[in-house]
C-alpha cells in the first residue's frame, strides 16, 4: 500500500508520522484490497488565537475511494476521530458488498 503523508502550514515530528503510519497499516485488517492512502494534516488558519488541527484521510480501493475529515485541538485526536470514521465507512461498504453477493 502506498501511503502519502502531507503536512500543511507546519512540520510534523517523527512521533506524529509514526502514529499515522501505524494506524494506516491497521486498515489492512478491515479491507484487503487497499491500493493507497493520502493523509493531510493541516493547521486551520481562520482564527488568530488557538488554531484547530485538521486531519483528512483518503484511501483508494478498486472502484471506490473513501474520504474523511475531522478537526480538533490536536493532531492525534483529529487523526484518531477521522480514522474511526473511516473504519466505519469501510465496514459499512464491505457489509453492503457481502449482502449483495
């Protein structure tokens, strides 16, 4: 699986990158045909004070792409919320495919 991690408006430390890679690798347990994943970690620059952290995840499987986006006060929380939503989407879609078979 090809994983692309991009950071916007900041430089990520190795701990955050390792956290993202570890979680993305767990996606293989939910869907065995994942081709690639794009992860975007962004700082929201709308407000002047405390800036929200945004995590976007997009994964590609043959014939379909899944996309989730979450925002919170730190990157780990944003990424974990997005990851949980993504897992729910993948499970739901896989269940639909099995019911049609």
